[in-house]
């Protein structure tokens, strides 16, 4: 058996929404589409720039406090 690594680079990532508003304790899920379809590494790493305002876990964003 031979394993061949794909070398097709990611050319874009598009989210299913451009903006959203959530309140404290509310959550919403973001979904990403990575292009091209046959890109080598299609995993998305989700994070928050301020965990005291919003926490992110696997694309699910939860409001912590206004910010």
C-alpha cells in the first residue's frame, strides 16, 4: 500500500454567516466551507480573540458577557 499526500493548497474559507449577535449564555454554531473541495488540509481551528466575551468549541460560539 502507498500513501500519497495531497499537495492541493487551501485557497479560501467561507463561513455560513457574515455576522451574528448572541447574548450571554446563548450559543450558535458556525460552519466553514474550505476550498477547493480536494484541498489537502481542510480542518478548521476555531478560537476567540477574547475568551472573557465569547468561548468557542469546535465552531460553537457561546456568549460569556457583553463585549
